[in-house]
């Protein structure tokens, strides 16, 4: 039922985004960042965790400077197949606009991956083309959806 919210938001007769299938529930260590030219340009950061892509929308995109804290708004889980998606979501559909892969690679958690959501802290290493090295996502207290993405030194 993890992808229910994802599926409810979309009409798969009209969008070419993947519906996702049970076969997607494979173990994966992929990450992807999609530049999304929606009504407001943002960067969708996705980490494969537990057979889905946990997803955050980052209005300003990631920063390579450890001094920057970038707001990352948690959005609905996406299917693993979404990591390959590029294209144009049609006018009138959820997230209408162009989606392009901005970076992609593998990731690895630093430490235990069972309590990050409850502790609202996820430390990880990215092995991408643009993004590499240590990063952290820290949940804010004001809203459970709001996190900060920060580059570690
Ligand atoms: Mn988006």
C-alpha cells in the first residue's frame, strides 16, 4: 500500500510516469535527483529505501557547501522505476512540466537504517556524478514534512 498516495495523484492514461509494479520491491541502493520544471522549479531527491523511492522536493536544489541548509519537503513515496523517468508530465496532470534526471548513482546509509524516520535524521554517502560524499537529512520540528539537506565536511 506504500504507493497508494502516488497512484491516487496520477492518471496513468494521461501521464507516462511509471505506475510501478510489485516487481519493483527489489533491494536497491539507487538515488536520483530529478530537475522538475513544474509550476515552481524544484529538484526531487529520491533514495531507494525499503523497495520504494523515499522522496523530497528541494526548491533550491542541493548545495555542495556544508554551510548551506537546503529545505527538503518530504513527498509521497515513488516506485523504484521512477528513477529512470524523464519526460513531460502533461498540462492538467499532477506535477505538470518537464522532468529530467539531474544526477543519479548509488547511496549507502551511515549507521542503522531502521530508526531514521523516528529519529528524523538520516546520514548517508552519495556516489553520484555531481553529488558525492557525506550528507545528512535532518527533520525540522515545525512540520513533519520539512527536512534540511546538508552536505557534510
Ligand atoms: Mn516534483
